[in-house]
C-alpha cells in the first residue's frame, strides 16, 4: 500500500501546473482529438447506413459476355428493335465495389469506376423501325460545358468523364446514361440507400434577367431503352430546388411536373415512351420556364414561374439544367424506390442563348 501512495505522490503536477490555463498547443491537441472522434462516429454511422448487402451476390468475379443484346447482369432488352450491343464483360455487382472500397463510403471518389462499353446499334443510328428519328448524327456534337453527377462524386468535370464509364459514356453526338441494379448514392449518407443518379448538368448558371428576355434553351432527343422510376430532366435553382421536371416510371410513362402547379402525363397515362424517341426543348430565363416535348408546350404556352405560379424562385437564385437518370427515393406511389438496370440515350444535347420576349423549339 505504501508503494502505491508513493507513486501517487510522485506523479501529480504541481499546484501551479494544475491551476495554469491550458496552453494553445493543448487546446489544439484536444480539438484534434474531438474532431477525430467525431469523424470516427460519422464514419461508423455511414458504414451502418450504406454498408453493402452481399447476401444476393453469388460472386464478385464477372465473366466475358459476348451476347449482343445484354448489358449488366441478367439485363436483356425486352423490346424490339435492338438498340445497343456490347462485347465486354458485365459490370461488377455494386455491392462488390463497396466491399472492396473501389467506391468509398461517405467520401468523394476521384478514382471513378469504369464499366462495360455501350455501343448504339445500327437500328438506333439509322432509326430503323422507330416511330420517329433518334437524333443520332455521326457528325453532330454534344454540349461541352457540362459536369456529371455520379453515385460517388457529385461534380465530375469533363476531363475526368473517362473515369466514370460505368454510368456515363458518349458516342459521337449521343450521351449514354446507365444505372445498374441496386445502386445508390454513396458519397454521403444523407439519402440512405437510395438516390442513385447519373446526370449531366450545365456548368454555367444564370440569374433572372431584369427584363426577362434573355433565355437559355436546351434541346435534345431522348430514347429510353429501359427505365427506372426517375427524374430525367430538371430546371434547377439555387438552394437545391427544382422548378419543373420531367420524370418517368419503369413502364415508361412520361410525366411533366411543376413544383407548385400541374402534373400531366405527356403522352397519356398508358402510353409508354420506351424505345420511342422524343425531342425535349426547355426554355428558361431565370424566373420562368417552359418545357416542350415534340414541339408541344406542356404548360399550354404559358411559361411556369413568377408571382402567379405559387412558387417564386429564391431571391438571387441562379438556375441551371440537369438531365439524365435520377432515381428518386420514393416512386410516384410514395413507395421506397430501389434502382433497377436502366439505359437512356440522349442525342444532340445543346444549350443556346436567345434574346426576345418568347422562346420555343427551333422549328417553331
């Protein structure tokens, strides 16, 4: 017992040391410890929320697959005519990417994930047996001033697109947007195991103009081969708010939605757009937007927005366009929405500056 007492008497700091104010260095060390502890808790929470589910994965090894109709495991095009071909191995199951940390959890990935190449078939390129022209043009172009939003990085610049071919590819004037079954957003856990997306977005944004007569006009021809319950176009403003969107369900029913206004099935409640090319034109002046599909205004010729719309964009808001596949957390019925295999081609995407009191499709 005496030895214990002696040890206690030797090691305590002097009274002066005990009452001295913490030094700047000790405060810094304590701050680092707290930050590290917080980071560990956040990572543990992230791991719990986003941990990969390997229960349905039989193997992470993928074999060469020469089937011309197939992309992704068990993903066969159901409808005719054939729209694409592949000659490479299937993409690795998403859970395997997470378990191997190829795609890290709750971190921005800069390494990307490459994937199987999708080649638009001659039927698509020549619009063979299609109800309308696909917009493919071997000499055409794609708007260059875009970024892409992927499950692992929300802000991929054009020079890094080649790192993310699992989700996004370009073929001449065609953008190829692909989602694989069971994918979800992993760079943060804010949406849980949901919100898989591959979207292109305009690099620049624009404010409301004083006279409202300076327009941005987007044009592109969409061909959906296989669909998710997803948003495929957004007019998106500051403070993470959309104004108008186009969305589609797995059966291919296309819908137009205003934030505080109308909802309408573009071609009817039973008419699928799968393998049916349709032209999308969107005009926006920073305050109001008008969407046209195949030349028809979806708001009866009156752009949506402004004081009479029920929803004003935030003061000082800046707007940009987003298009691609964004698998919403809930479907139209309010049910939890999980990603399935999907593929969409968008041909000839361009964004133009227009002046004037009105804006519409180029041919109007």
